């Protein structure tokens, strides 16, 4: 604080992406939450985008692991290895151990929260603290979280969708459902398999989603088809087909409806005052899933509330986690 360079960092440890925010610098690292390991020796082959490019393409001796699942740690040791690598990469090896603020989804258990704190310490943090993800997302999206007015944020990541209303610095009502970007990809894989007898990989499905998926079947009629490759389940051979955008929109409808249900339920649980505030200010979408085409319109139609996408939706949680580092100095003195 007194002339000493801060080495506090905030980590958005997401199911899909890990983002590191350094106090005084802003975002210093953005990488997929993927680790490639040698199955025989247990040795780490690569971390991040290089490891992600190996998903579905590894020989028998290598596995590409996504150590976070549904917003929580699924593979402890691999998570530690990944965080260690990212903390070192963000801080430089010679620097002092940082104090780290990490986000967790709002619905996690004490045990899951504990695991995140432990993993962060083992990975090289001097000490670790957690912040609830929707709260961080709201700060990062620039919502007036400390004011006596209700805000609503919906963070759609890879593993979870976190919905929360916030007022006076706290979460008023929230829902965390284990249904987000990954489930959209799964739904596309399933649909293509059923309709075209074609087996596609998760990277292909995700690309298809980013390129042509729409939350609205109606609006998808104006979008272009996309060429995809996979394995024909009848002949067993590689095959190329054209997928209409309407098919992709159909494929993801069920998941979209479940996200909408979670939003409606969270709205129903809030006080009339907060509901009124949300109607005035609208719902803000964050996370990678917020970028799905026509999603704001579809949610707005279903809830009768205006819906906006935050600027830089992928970075909101990291920015909010970083912003909340200011409070670490208070906690340290405890
Ligand atoms: P997490 O916090 O769980 O790591 P992110 O907020 O980083 O997740 O978002 C990752 C998810 O967002 C992935 O499922 C990815 O496929 C999805 N995504 C990224 N860009 C888009 C896009 N343009 N359209 C739809 N989904 C997207
Ligand atoms: Mg996230």
C-alpha cells in the first residue's frame, strides 16, 4: 500500500477459460482451462490453448483434461498444476507470492469452496479468498452493486449459468444451474447425430455454435448454412455436410428454455421493489454464452424485461474479481 507494488491478483477460474487480473495492470492472461497430460508418466505436456487444440486429437499416451467441470474442481491435482502455471506466467517467477481472489459459482458447497481455496494456496498463493461469481460479474459489467437499487446479472459460462439479483452490496436471490455453453455443444452433437447420422467432435460443435447458432429458430432462417465434417455413423467414414442454421437453433432450444426458466424463477423470488428496479434497468448478460445470437431478444420476449449484453462479456468476472481485490487489504489485517 505504501509505495510497495501490489501483487494481488484476481483469477476467474472458469470451466472453459481462466482469466487473470493483476491489480494495477488489468487483465494479464486469458487461456482455456485445459491441460494435456502424458497418461503414462503423469507429466504435463501443455497448458492452455495449445492443450485445447489437442482435444479429440490426442494419441493414446496423451489426454487433454478440462479440470473444471460445472463450475467446480473436478480434477484437483490438474487444477493445481494449471493454476500454478498461470500464476507463474502472470506474475513472473521471481516475484513474491500473490494474494489471490478467486471466483466460485453462487451455488457451490462449503467443500467445493474449500477445495478452490486450498488449490489456489497449493498453486502458489500467499493466501486465497473467494468471491461469488455473479457478484463479480455484476461489478465487472459496471452495475451499481453497492447502491440501494436492484440489478440483475446472468452469467452464461461453459459449465454453469449463474443468475442473481443484487442490491446494497449483496446477492438478494440467485440460481446456479449446471447448464451453459457445454450443454449447448452437447445438444448440437446429439441433434446432428440423430438427424444426419453424423458424429461430430466437441470442438466442431462449439465452432458451429459460435459461427451460426441462434437462440431464435425464427431469426435463424436468415442465417447462412455451415459446412461441417464428422464421421458417418452408417459407413464409419469421414463425411462433409451442410448444416442449416435453423437446425442448430432447433438443437439448442431446450437448453435455452431452461436458462430462461432459471431467470424467471430468480425474478419471481425477488421483492416487488427489486423486480421493479430490474424492469427499469434491464437484465445484463455476461460470460461467453452471452454472445449467442439473438439471446437478448429471446430472453426479453420471455420475461418482458429489457436485456443487454455487457461490453467484453468474457472478461466481466475477471474484472469484477480484480476490482474486489481492494477489499483483500482489509481482510489481510484480520
Ligand atoms: P467459463 O466462465 O465457464 O470459463 P466463459 O464465460 O469463458 O466460461 O464462456 C465460455 C463459453 O462461452 C463456452 O461454452 C463458449 O463456447 C461460449 N462462447 C464463446 N463465444 C461464443 C459465441 N460467440 N456464441 C456462443 N457461445 C460462445
Ligand atoms: Mg465464468
